[in-house]
């Protein structure tokens, strides 16, 4: 998406070959108009897939997913990284490694918010090592729901995240046919490789 690409080039800061700082508009201070444009692009790409729920992980994915939920006209569920007293023990859980923080987190989604009738699009800000996406797919599939795809704002191509995902990854096509449950459509809006930024 040209708008996000332009914002990254103008306001993003490459801190290292693995770190792109975009907190001026994506994951600290957020630009809702940019999120709306991204959501409309994902809606175009995944239209006709029967998406009836969006899933993300806390915290940076929540803002993007909430705006996308308005565009898809469906609920948004986020996987929690911490267990609190108001979170049910009756939850789907898995452990994911955080690329950003360098630690492991047990993520959870209450069983009441995912069901076999759900057709889920995963939304997130970054695809770094693939662990968060893989963990979310695990939770969704454990619920018997169908993962129809993933909408990612930025892919860190330099870390080769697609190679680390156990499921097959393909880019969305104009037509949407039947999906194998182990093959997930991945749509990222911008891909970075070191200091290079490109549309995907």
C-alpha cells in the first residue's frame, strides 16, 4: 500500500537490520486514517472469504484490528499475554516467543469467543519471526475455527518469517477458492528488508 510505504519512508527509522521504528504512526502514536486505508485494502483482498471474526494479539495489533473490525463489520478478539483474575481459566492457550521483547508469553483467548463457525482473519502490525502468527493460528485451529488469512502491516523480510511458519503461506489472489486449512493466505501491506522498503 503506497500510503503506508510513503509514511515509512518519510517517518520510519531503521534502528538496525532487524528493527524498524514506526511508533510515530503505527504502534505507539496511531494514525486511524492510515489504519482505515489498510483495513480497506485487506477487505478488498479477503472479500468473499466469509470473514466473520478478526483475531490479533495484544497490544500493538489491537488498534489496527479494531479499525479493520469496522470495515469487515465483525467482532475483534485479541489474545491476552497476561492472566488476570477477570480472565476465565476456560481458554485456548499456547506459548509464543516475542521478537521485540525477547521473551516467551503464554497467550490466551477465552473459549467463549472462538467457535467452529468462525472464519477468522488474523490482523497484526508486524511479521517478524512468525511466532505470534503461528501462535494465533494454533489458538484458532484448536477452537475448530477456520483461518482464512492474515493481514499484516509490515513484514520484516530480513528475518525470513515465512520460512519459520509451519503452515503454508501464499499471497492472496483476486479469486478465492477453497482453502486447505494448513495453507494460510498472507497479505502484508509493506515488506522491509534491511533499509529497503517495498510493496508486496
